[in-house]
C-alpha cells in the first residue's frame, strides 16, 4: 500500500504548548454534559412535569446507548494520533474511514430495530402513563439521528487525534448552540412539543457530521491520496480496531453498572438521599469531563509520540499530564470546598436537600484527587491502542466497589455508598499506574528496557 508521509511535529513540549491543546479539549468535553441537559431544561421551562419527565427518560435512553458506543470516539482518536505521529497521511485517512463506515452501519441497525429497542428501553426506564407516551414520542423522533450521532463521534475523535482540537471544539460548541436554538424555536415558537425537542437534536447531529466532513476536506486531510476499498477493508486492521473497541465497551459497561447501582441504592435510602446523590452524580460528571480534557491531551500527545517512536516525547507527555492534572484536581477540590453553598444552590433551592448534601459533601471534595490520574492514564493507554489494562482496571475497580459497598453500607448508609465509590475511583488510578511500566515494551519495542516515569 503506498504511504504518504509528512514530518511529525517538534519533539519539544512545554506547559504552554500542552495547554494549547488541553484548553479547547476541556471545553469540548464540557459541551457534552451541557447538551445532555438542554432538552430537559427547555421542557422544564415550556412544558409540564409529564413532558419534562418524558424528555428526561428519552434523553437517558440515548445517553446510555451512545455512551456504550463511545469507543467510536476514543479508539479513533488513538489510532489517528499514532498515524499522525508516524507522519502517515494514508493510514490517518483510513483510521477515519473504517470507523466511520462501521458507525454508520451500527446506526442503521438501530433504525432497523428501532421498534423493539424503543419498547424495551422505555419499559426498563420505568416510565408509565403520560411520561411513557412522551418518552416514546421523543425516542421515535430522535432515533433517526443514530447514524449521524455515531459518525459524529468518529469525526470528533479523529480531529482530536489529528491535533485539530480547535475545530473539534468549534464543532462541539456549535452543535450545542444550534441544538439550543432549534429546541427553543421548535418548542416555544412552533409548538412542536416533545417531537420538536428530539428533532432539534437530530438536526444538530446531522449538521455536525456535514460540517465536520467539510472541515476535514477543506483542511486537506483526504486530498492527493490513493485509497482503495481493499485498504479500507483490511481485515487485520479491522480486527485490531475492534479489539480495542471491545475493551473500551467492557470499561463503559462497568461504569454504567456502578452508576446504576448507586442510583438504585440511593432510591432505597429515600427520596431526599436520591435527590442529593443525583446532584453529586451531575457534579462528578462535570468534574470528570473537565479532567478528561487533560486526559484527552495526554492521549493525543502520547499516541503521536508512539507513532513517531519518540520515547522522550512520551516521557514529557506523562510528566506534563501528571502535573497538569494533579494541579487541576487540587484546584477543583478547593473550588468545590470554597464554593459549596453556591454550587449546591445551582441545583436546588430546597433547604432540606442542601443541608443533607452538606453532610455528604466531603466525598465531592475528595473525588477529583482520587480520579485525576486514571483520567490521564486511560487516555494514554487508548492513545497507545492498548485498552486491555483499561478493561481490567474497571473490572477490578468494580469488584472493589461492590465488595466495599457490601461491607460498609449497613453501618454507614450513604456515607458507605460514597466511600465505596471513592475506593472505586482510587482503584482505577492505582491499577493503571501499576500497569504503566508494561506499556513501554509494547509501545517502543526497540527501547523495551527503558523505564516509564511520570
């Protein structure tokens, strides 16, 4: 296969160059939680409780489906980063086209099976009555965007891997703003209700794919290449891609299992505890997304270093990522501590909920310190396209979580639940840190005896 090569970027890394990538990636990562909340928030202002609940249930269905398939973004980013680091334009293009094809096919399967998937999903969410009918209406409209949503994941991941982070950020933020504008227009101006909310999101997803494709073409990434179908259909490359995807899928399934268990146990502890823990789950999602921007930077730069076979650049990436993420985690923890009344006030005006949240708030202060290193290392391993340790870290951490919950819950109640979650987060970080030295001989076979240091 002919190879079209360009020279890799400079080996030197500084805090300045590192954060030129980290800031837009962090903003792009934060746009996800914002978009997830947009549909429900709009219906909360312009609809009644039943329509708001129906949109919330419908949104959760798609959040779960797409989160499970988030490997289309993460693995694509790793493979693209390695191709860019190696200066191989042809391989970089193939790392876009292969997952793009599979993302479209999986999305089409969702369309073919939309009836059974929708019926089962709505029933599992426990929606009844008017909420159930609104959730079904939302699902029926939004499912048509499935191929575009998954292809959008691929395009975003590929742009990040190719260090086109400014465009990745602009596409994410632009999609959020377009979704908000269309949702308000469809609901408030045109009176389309729940179907209008879902249709606005579908149009935003379609626009993201079209705009992203235009950016990729205009930036010249696919020009002057001699791509053939046999290159795209390389079975060895496809098998390697799906090995990584499978490991990431196991990781995501473990996370969903733990989060689902927390929600279930919260409900059993009473409605006030459920409300408090729902606030904490939103907070930890935003914290994880913020630290995930630094993690994505580590994955991109680490993948490029491996592609270029530059051990020095890989070490520099680890060092800068550790210090950047640790300082960011400390800053977030301090901000959570100092701004506690304001942060809790954003979520609820109810004094009883605020008082109860204050009782358990220490776990949110500690969470960034417990999770920051795993957010970095998960992306480093993904950038190296070695996701097996990520899978094993989540399996191990899940075992720790459920064991700790079983031991602590009877005596400590909700404190025990969050203590188990903190141990879950620490285990993720510790496992990947211990696995890090074994990455070097796989990533740099010619320098296998060199130690990996952070």
